[in-house]
């Protein structure tokens, strides 16, 4: 088994690290404090190719593999998990879904803008009463011949106010249950489409999350992705890959916390020695390093499965389940290693701890990952 990264993968990792350290680090505390969307940073990420990494160059993408994407997600998440969730939704939910299942016309219309960062995409599945229970869609897309009439509300949508293109999941044929669901491409500005106010969040505060309201929105038939009734399968397929991205985000939050804690432990003295010489601190670092390495291997395994066209629903869910717990545990320990300094904003670890929590909730909670994993095991 070869655990070596290729030269190209190492170059992507180095470029992402350089970008995160030089462009994201400086303003990250202020963006978090004021819930400021990282517009300039996202523009640069588009220019550098981080927003459409796996899309074919034919549509303006980088044509890279999922392993490279995981490496870049880790580096960016070490510094700013708000930027990485925007990146993750755009890459693995919107661009991947469009390229894999969109018509040639849809791809040519939307992908070049989405990959360059000129426009941002959003993915709208969750509703006020349909989160984990995603088949219970109440948003309706009534078939009116040459268009769908869209009505309903979506909740918690990442890039909700800043996106221009939304992949919206809605029920067309309730009697067919999940087999009656469709996914429609909705553009900002369509009549009857309104975005709610930004949520005031615990973490990933730079990213904008809001509700979406659809009131008799007429969506042309050609905006449907895939065959009639393919929408739920589309959402599940897209999320299987999306979970690898969020696993990598969690990995980055964990390794970012660990790197800060390791450095601090060598600088801070207590009882006449650097705290890294106290065994209690050494053991915390040892636990962090071990679980982070295990999380990284799970993320890379899932990415390698996807790249090799093997099934990746289980390995992606395992990576997300484990990496998100690692993010939570490592960031809490990083705060502990920093003592009182860990409790204030200047030292970054309190933000990483707040950002970690969402990785156990979105793109399927940890409980849902266990359902996905156990169903695969018991098949
Ligand atoms: N690929 C293709 N199809 C799949 C699939 C997969 N990986 N997983 C399930 N399906 C299909 C099933 O085959 C089934 O279709 P058929 O009946 O035609 O065979 C259909 O989906 C329904 O599957 P289930 O019967 O298993 O459905 P369920 O009601 O038991 O729920 C679930 C399954 C896994 C719990 C699903 O509802 C789920 O994933 N819930 C979590 C929702 C979620 O992850 N939301 C994330 C929103 S996006 C987001 O969060 C973005 C962000 O924050 C940044
Ligand atoms: P619920 O489904 O109500 O779950 C509540 C609790 O019950 C959880 O602990 C859950 O694990 C547990 N639970 C539910 N069912 C079961 C079960 N069968 N067995 C065991 N436990 C169960 N959604 C989008 O569509 N697009 C986005 O871009 C997006 N971005 C988001 C960004 C943020 C910041 C947040 C907070 C959410 C985002 N979401 C998005 C929504 C997210 O995916 C949902 O919040 C998540 O899937 C959980 O749904 P819920 O909040 O309705 O919780």
C-alpha cells in the first residue's frame, strides 16, 4: 500500500497552506466577531482554482482528484472554517452535482461562473421540519407543463444570501414519496424567491446561513436536474461526496487546534519548565496527534475510494463521523492546553472549538452517519 502523495497533490497542499496562512489568517478573528462574509478571500480562492477543484477544465475547473480536494480543505480549515464551508458547498454539492447530472446546457451556463468564483452556489435540502428526515419534503414543485411552481421554505442554507445559483430540492409527486422529489436550479432574482436574514451562529460565523422562501416561483422545466423524480437520489449522491469534504473540514479544525497547542506548549512555562514537559500535557498532545492521523487516513481512504470509482457512502460517513469527533475533542483540549489564554479570542483556539461543533451536525448529524454506516454494514 502506497501512502505517498503525488507531486501534484503535494503542490496543491502547499498552495492551500500558503494561501490560508498569508491571506486568511490576518482577518479571521474580525470576520468571526462581526459575522463578516469573506467576500475578498472567496474571490481570491476562485482565482486560485479552489472553488471548482474537481470540475473538468472544459467547464473552467481544475480537473483535480478528490485527494487533492481533501488536502486543500484541511489546510484552509486549519485557519478559517467559514471559508472552507463555502468552498465545500460550492465544490462538492453544487459543482459536482451539476457536472455529474446536469445537461450540457446547464453545465455551460453555470459551471464557468461557479468555478471561477464569479458566482457562488448553494444547496437547499433542509426545511424547518425536514432535517435528518430528509424525505419529508414539504416544499412543493408543482408540474405546470413547461415550468414548475415552487412553494415552501428551506432552512439553514449555507451561502444563502450570497449565492446566485441554488439547487433546490422539492416534492412534485407526494404519492410517490421520495421518488416524486425533484431538484431545480433556482436563480437569485426569480420572482417570488426571497432570502431571510442571516442566522446569528455559534461558529463558522463568517459564512452566511439563512432561510429561503419560495412563493409561487416559476422555474422553467429545463432547470430540473436529471429525470423526473431523480431529486432525492441526486441529493443522497451529492451528500455522499459532500461528507468527505466536511470530514476534511473537521480534520483541518482538529489539526489547526493541535498545531497551535503544540507550539504554545513549548513556549508557555509553568513550574519552571515549558508546559510540554508535564506528562499531562504530553499525553493530551499524544492523543490529539494519534486521532488526527487516524482521521486523516479515513478522509484519504474515502477520497481514494471516490477517485477509484469504488463505493464511498460508507467510507465518507465513517470519515465524517470520526473526524468531526476528533475536531471537537482536539479543539477542546487545545483550549485546555492554552489555559486562560485559550478562553480569549486572540489565541484562535476558542474559535476553532466553536467551529468544530457544526461538523457533527450538518451534511447529516453524527447519528445519521451511524445510520448510513450500519445500513451499509448490514446490507
Ligand atoms: N446514493 C444513492 N441513493 C441513495 C443513497 C446514496 N448514497 N442513500 C440512500 N439512497 C436512496 C435509497 O436507495 C432510497 O431510494 P429507493 O427507495 O428508490 O431505493 C432513497 O434514497 C431513500 O433512502 P432510505 O429509505 O434509506 O431513506 P430514509 O428516509 O431512511 O433516510 C437518510 C435516509 C440517510 C437518513 C437520509 O434521509 C439522510 O441522509 N438524512 C440526512 C440529511 C442530510 O444529510 N442533510 C444535509 C443537508 S446539506 C448540508 O447540510 C450542507 C451544509 O451544511 C454545508
Ligand atoms: P433534526 O433532524 O431535528 O435532529 C435533531 C436531533 O435528533 C439530532 O441530534 C439528530 O441526530 C437526532 N435524530 C434525528 N433523527 C434521528 C434518528 N433517526 N436516529 C437517531 N437520532 C436522530 N442544510 C441544507 O440543506 N443546506 C445547507 O447548506 C445547510 N447548511 C447548514 C449550515 C448550518 C450552520 C447549519 C446549522 C445547518 C445547515 N444545514 C443545511 C442543515 C443541516 O443539514 C441540518 O441541521 C441537519 O441535517 C440536522 O437537521 P435538523 O437541524 O432538522 O435536526
